[in-house]
């Protein structure tokens, strides 16, 4: 190995019988009975993982990446069953999205049940494998239970991993052997990734043997840079088989000529429902809008399929578009009913021949403010509550609704079931984002992913055409690992000394093992320690409280009172957005608590604007 990244891309795929022969009989029998054959990504990943190497698996959506990372770890519970009274977490799965972690927990049930039942039929000891989820949504009582009785597989987020390492919960991680970082591209080029990289080094420092690291992604470029992020100073095998993913992409403009819209491009950004265009100084209409054409065409496309995901680039657009789609569907249903039954009372609708019954009568028609499920379109984004998002996801999977209008909340590898098509309104934020979003359709091995793009003006049309062309060619944007983010260094230093005194030189060496801090100068490191210890460059900083004690003579770092509380209450790199909770209208409690179920949250600016 010549460097931190060893690539297996372009090498011959190992023979299936050779790789599968490394698994125990129950695991091998279950897999061959459940699947026709392993995918090239699975074979390459299992070959590297079973050999004890770190691995970065890069393959299109629907190529079996999740099973490629988990199956060898699941097999270890058959090879080495846990003994009574030695409960410890062996596998740590880190997801950038809480919803993705919950989805993976659900998808692990089939292989776990299959392998354990096969082992029982063969008369072998049946492993009892428990899966736990810890994230910001996990109640305090459940977090305590996970700490006292660790699950065999723990699904978590980068921030929750950091919090565990900064508390007594770190004892539950003492038996971890494998760490799986899913959708690694989503964090590698950000400060959030730098934060995670240091957390992984802190985890290794807890263990007798460093963990095996496995990264998963469908969209990564350059692979060597992401492998360096994953492994730090350790070599990583990149598994990147030739892609056989098929794409069916269409860029459509629902008007004969965009130049016929008499108002300038900016006037077309008014959003869904802007059928009269912009208003001049005297209130007169100054131009048309493309939105009515886009809305009608989206309804046409959705009506032709069983399930559709519509992606928007903002929460505001997602909500407004959901409302308009439901209004159009309602109007069409009422018009059809009036034509078929001219003497019927107004509002009567005949059932849809496909089994759908038109949108629910809810305020705003978005479906986010009702406990029932609108049967045409629902909105899904980060401001919708966890419970409401789960209802929407399940409704699309089971066919209760035809369409979900989402932001990036459904962009990453969440399995949304048999999605027939993806519609993207406006150009996607990036080529990688476009691949992730359209990849939600045809999310099975060998299936075609179909996507329809609706640019909103001429400039957007150029962007969309370029993105679609690069998606087909697989030419995604390159990412760069942030170099030496000192705010992350300061945060992790306070967190680390909060649980144990540190050797200053040893901590410096540990931090430099992570890729983002590989070139950290000792002078910059000392400057951060000076700041944290209260040695400020001028009196202007005198009001800042020191957070650590730095004994320069003995080279040790220790925590000051309050350091641990600061570390756990201010951890991570996701900024506080200043959100207000939104609850369904009902009588509240005597103590002033909201009485209705949580619907989500809204921005602070929206609350002040309406005050």
C-alpha cells in the first residue's frame, strides 16, 4: 500500500463462490435463497471487509450497498455468538440523517430474521441480535436503557456519537469492532465531517484495537479524497465497480416558448399559485407565469403513475406546490363528477378508477395540518414533525397517496419503496444531488431510475440541461475536505478533557490522525489551547471564561468546572435555526402546554413577521 487510499476500482470482481464461501452456512444459505446473485459492489465490499480492510463502497442507488456493509458484521454474530452477561455494541452505524437511520433499522429486520431462522433450522446456536437507535429524537429513558444494556448494533448520528463519547455512555462503545458511515459524501466536505473524523479517532482511542471503517456512497468524487477522510492515516480499499445503472431523464418545458412569457425571468419566481404574474405600480398585471403550466403538467404525470416523489429546493416551495397540486386534483375531480352527474350536489366526486379518492379536505390542502392522510399529495421536509413525516412516508409506500413533495429530507438513501418516478422542480442544487434524488425511483437492483425536470425560466433551463447531461455521464462535483477548522478543534478539545485529563502532545497526535487535521501546525494547536485556557491576545477577550487548565510544565490538559455541560449543550456544527414549534389546534393543558399533536416547526422570522 503506497498511501492512505488503496483503490480496487477497475480490478476484476472476485468470484462469488469464493467470497460467499467465507460466510457461515446460515448466512450463505439465507442470502442465496433470498437473492439470485450478489452484485459486483457486494462482492467487492465483502472481499475487502472479510479480509479486515477498511473499505469505501461507491455504487449507484439500488445496488445493495447497505447489505454489502452489514452482512459480514451480521455473520459475525453467528461465527462468534455473544456470551451471557457480556452485552456490548459491536457494530456502530453512523447516518447523517435521523430518518435514514430509522430506515436502515427497519431494513435490517429481514436479514436478521432470515439468518437466525436458517441457523435454527440447521441446529446451530441462534444468535439474539438486538438493534438500537440513538439520535436527537430518542427519549431520555431510552438513552439510559441503551447505555445500561447496549444493543449489538447501534444506529446513530455524528452528533449523538460525539455526545456518547463525552459522557458515561462511552462505556457502551467499548466493544465496537465495525463502524459504518453511510452517505459519507454528505459530510466529508463539511465541518460536520471534520467533527465526525475527530470523533472516530476518539472512539479508536477507547479501544484495544481500532475499529474497521466502512463508508458508503452513491455519489463521491474524488474517491481518493473521500477514502482519506474515512481512514485518516490508515489505508482504505475503494470498491467502485463499473456502474450499470440506467437513467431515463427528461427535461421538459410545459409551454411552447419561454420567451412568450412577457414578464422578466424574476417575475416567474413568484411560486406556485402565481397564475396572474407580477403586479405593477398601479396593481395592473405585468406578465404571465410559468407556474400554472408546471402545476398542471405535474398533476398529469402523477396521475399516470402509482407513486411519485416531487423534489423542491425549499420548504416554502414544497408547501405551496403541495397545496396547488391538491387544489388542481380537487378541481378536476369535481369537474369530472359534475360532467358525469350534472344533478349531483356541489362537491360530489366519483371515485377515481385507480382506487384513489381525491385530496382530503384540510386547511391549506398540504396535508401537514391534519391527522389524516391526504390521498393525492403531502409535503415532507425538516420542519414537519417526526411523527408526521413517518405517516407521509408510510402512506406513499402503502399506496395511500400518490405523491410526496419533499426537500432534501428524502434525498439520501431512504428506501421509499416502489417509487415509479421522480419530478424535480427547478434545477437540482448539484449533480450529486440530482443523482441522489432521481435515484429514489427504481431503487432496486437492475431497475431504471426515471426523472422529469421542470426548469422555471430560461436561465434555469440551461442549468438543468447541464446537470442532466452530467448526471448521465456520472460527472459529479468534486469535494474538498476542510483543512484545520480550529473551531472544531476547540470544541472537541473541551469535550475530550471533560471526560479525562489529556496529555497535550498525545491529544495533538490523535487529532492529526484525522484527515481534516493532518496538516495542523503545532503553533495553531497551541493558539487554540491558549484561547481555551484563558491566555488571550488582548484585554478585549477578558470576559471570556477559560474552559480548560493547561499545565505547560507537565504538558497536561484538564477540564474546568462546567466544561462537560458546555460540551454536551453546544456540540456539533448544525446551527440553531431559532424555530417555533407548531401544534394542531386543540385545548391545551392547565399548565399552558400545547394540547394538540406536534405538526412540526416554523422559522423564527415567520413568527415575528406575523406578530
